[in-house]
DNA sequence: ACCCAGGGTCATA
DNA sequence: TATGACCATGGG
C-alpha cells in the first residue's frame, strides 16, 4: 500500500472537517496565556480559567506579572496543576512585558524567539511553538501527542522520534505557510479527538485506507 | 473507581 | 539520554 503524503493528509482532513478557526482569542497575549493553561488539560477547563481571568480583569501582562501568586493560582484553578501554572504565567507575563509586547516581539526572527521562549520557566517545545504560530504568526510547526500518534500510525516515523525530529520532518515537507501550519495542527487535534484513541473507530475514519495498523 | 486532556520540570541512573 | 514521579481539575 502506498504511503499517503503529509500534504495529502492535510487535504483529506480539511475536506472532511473544514476550517477549524484556531486559535480562539481576543488578543495575542490571550493566546499565550491559553497555551500555558491548556497544558495537559482539556480546552474546556483552560477556557474556564481564561474566562475567570477576564472576569477579574486579569488578562493583561501587567496584572498577571504583579499579582499575588496564590491569588492568581485560585483564579486559574479549573485548569489543573494551577500552582505550577501560576508560576509559569508570571514568568511568561514578565517576559512579554520586558520584551515590549506583541509589536516588538514579532520583529524578531523565529529562531531567536523560539530560543527565548524555551528559556522561560514552564515553556516547553509545544507551548513555544503554539505561541510562535498562533500568537506571533511565525511558521513554526506544532507537534503534540495527537500528531505523533497519527503519523506513527501512518508509518511516517516511529515512536523514538523526539520533538525536534518530528518538527523537522514536517517543516521539510510542507511549504512554510503560517495559515497552513495553523490549520494543519488544528485539524490533527480535531481528528485525533475522534479517531484512533484507545478504541479505534477506523472503519469510518477518513484515513482508514491509509492506516496500515487499522 | 479509573483514565485522560491542545505538557513541563525535576530527580535519578 | 532516558525513564518515572509529580502536578491537579473536570468530564467520560
């Protein structure tokens, strides 16, 4: 059986699910906060925490950076691991403030920005790339558990591939287009939520015919 | 009651 | 470098 290309996977997912309209947020800073809040938790819980921040008029870098850490933690409680995330958010807000905000940040080249983001306590590769792509409009391909699971299943690479290897794999095969990267990642997540989790529903999966292990 | 979700850090070997 | 423990809520 012929292996489906990454581009064909994108086209098939898009024609099946349509545009996903990621990332839902009013400001780039909200995207950055959301990227931390959704770490290892459902988007619904992250959204509850975001709305709670809005209710308290706390969704700004100054208020987050200067707020009492315990107070902040209670406000974002619904997102889980909230003591850690309160610390993470304060570091991120401080970085955002010291960098001069969105307008100054986007002037910097992708590679340098990525390095700076990874230096922030609580920002790992996936969160950094989510911020680069969805908050700063930089073409940095986001890898997550869904991406790995799907493309291991499609035999594009194996389980031993680390984050950077997987990111390189896609960035070498796709045009570096911000809109494409945004849509592709969102589609992979939407698809992953429906299919091939613990109980495969692969008979109706739009990629079933491409899935050697189905 | 168990399992996982739009991860990351830290200690240990 | 490579696992494992830990964080912790809410929904299935």
